[in-house]
C-alpha cells in the first residue's frame, strides 16, 4: 500500500468531515443555545488541523493530482480507518456536555454506524447535540464514503474500490456506468425518502425538530430518538408512517431507484431478495399480532400496529419501539429475538447478515442435500435469473462463519464480564447487527451506560464490524496488508 495515497485520502475525508461538524451550529442558534456552539466549532477546527497536519507530515501528497489508480487494499484501508476516525471525531462534542470518554465514543459509534444503542440516562441535553446524534445516523446509514464519492471530484473514478469496501455484499450491484453516478443516485433516493418522511411526520403533529430527528433516524435504520420513550405514546398514523419508512430503509436502495426510474413499484416484487424480505416481515408480523392479541390482550388494531412496527424496526435494524417488548409474553419475545438475527436487504441502510445471504445459505443447503441423493448431479445455484459463482458462494460461507464466530465470542466475553447471559447474547446480536436495543437492562427503554467499560469497548468494535460487514476488518489481520510503500 502507498502511504501517500492513504494519507491523501484520509486528509480529504477528515477535512470534509470537519465541515459536517458545523451543521449543528445553526440549530444551536435557532434554539438560543449559544453554549452548544463551541463544542462543534472546536471539534471542527481540530479535525481541520488534523487534515492539514497529515498533508504536511507525509511526503509525496502534494504531488498527487488524482487517486484514480487506488488499489483494493488501499480502498479497504481508507474506508476502515475513515470510519474509526469519524467515530472518534463524532464523539468529541459529547465530551463538552459531561459525558465520559468511553460513553462518548460508544454514543458516537452507535450513531455513525446507525446502530441506535444509547448510553443516555437522561435527555437534558441541548437540541444541537440531539440534532448531531440524529444526523450522524443519517450520514452513516447510507455511508460516509458513498456521500463523498457522490460529491467530491477527487473520488469520481477512484471511488469504486471504496464504494464496495464500505457497502460490501455478495455481488457488486452497480446500476450506472460510473460509480459516482451510482453513489449520487443512491443519495437522491435516500434524501428524497427523508424529506417525504419529515413532511408526513410534521403534518401528523410532530414538531419540526422531532420530525427532522425521527426522519433522519428512520431512513438510516438508526433508531436513536430525541425522547427517552423512543416512539411510545405516538398516534397510530405516526407509527404506521414510521413503519413504512423503516421498511424501505431495510430494502435495497438500488432496487428502489430502478422502480422509481421505471415508475413501476412492481419492479420491487420481481426481485427474489425483496420478496423474501417482504414475506418474512408479513409472516412474522402476523404471528406476533396473533400472540399479542391472545397472550397480551391487545385489541385488534393495537396488536397489528405494534407487531408490524416493532418487527419492521428490528428487521431493518432501526431499533425503535412502540411498546416495551421485554414485558411481552415468552412467545412474542421469541419472535422478536428471532427477527433480530434475520437482517435487511443488501444495499440498504439496515444491518444484519442480509436477506440475500440467508437465501444463498438455504440454496447451498438444498444443493448439498440433492448431491447426497444424486452424487453426479450438476447443480446451479441461482438468485433470480442469475447464476451464482463459486467465488460468491465461498465468500458467503466465510462471511456467515466469521459473523457467528465473532458474535459467539463477543457474547461469551460480555456474559462473563457482566455476569449476565441475556446481556451478553442480546448485546452482541444487537451490536454486530447494528440493531440497537437488546433485552434486560439494555432493552428498548434501557441504557448501556451501566455496563463495564470493557463491555462497551467490545460493543463499539462489534458495531463497526457489523456496519462494514466484516470484510474490511478481517483484511486488517493479514500480514501483507500492512506492507507500506511511499
């Protein structure tokens, strides 16, 4: 890897991130929270100073005119460390409001990875901080690097390696000839849904500030709320509006773009992954509705509303709640936990293993069972009308194996540290799946603040791994990856 290319890319991303840090300042001014201006101003200046320092210290940066020939390993490195630096910089404003360093880093990482786990135990903070908390989710939901590829000329061509490093999937789903145009198209759909969500929430009674925060959080699959009660107490129309947008946050933005271009929503149902995603939500939602109706004595409308809201929140990894589901009956909680392991669609804002990988796993299992009965059979695994290569099958198996290995290891260590199996298991599932809440004291109305600092560090690590879908982090453990050149 070439150090000058890495330094150039880092300096660019940090410099533009410093501009993002200024966005909460107008919010602070509008709410007359003058004391809330300085944390963001100081952090932005610090980030800019880091960017300038990198340019000064690393030789050869001034000679770089473009990074169009950036290598895959370099792209993986830039993406991984950009997310780490972004989490650290995003954490700095929290420190000015009396939040401990490990808690600030946890909250910032939870936001930037659109996880939605929180250490907040009270909500007596300035509006500017809540805006920043929500905006980091929105920025991270689609991807920091994807945004920079869409708007920065320096990444117009070189962005290909970083685009697929930040949003890896079993296949490369590029639907325009230039990766810059693909990134721009994704952000147009993302921003458009956010604006529509904002206006609908505002029409149905939310304040403009809450509408902004909830729109950012819903579309990003984040789930951090400006209220300690998440979405408990809101009217059914608002819950259904949020359910709708959480559903689309967890479905492929690539597919949504194609449906929009063709002005045909039926395009969505021609996609095998979307059909599986839709059917799972429908089936589990119906089962949970029945459970709530008979076991929790909810009325018909309430059981359907709360069932589909909470299922959509968890499958899209948003993590909102319309009720404290940890108080529900065993059957309902079991359905809730099962859906946490499912995940959303590829190329979405949601987390988890992803629906397409589950489809591939089941098709691989079916193929292997067929070969047991018919050893000479030639089986071709397909997703839709496309044949899946052996390379993709191997990558999928590796991903799932590492995913559950990291999940199991994290759960085991956390359970030992906290002396609580529920926190260990659901905390690890929640963090690596970027879901947010777990069960027990880290449930939807709970807080991660009482956990041991080492537990928080493990969960921060898991959140980053889950958001980048393992691959960039696994590469860091390869010795060859760290061979640097000027």
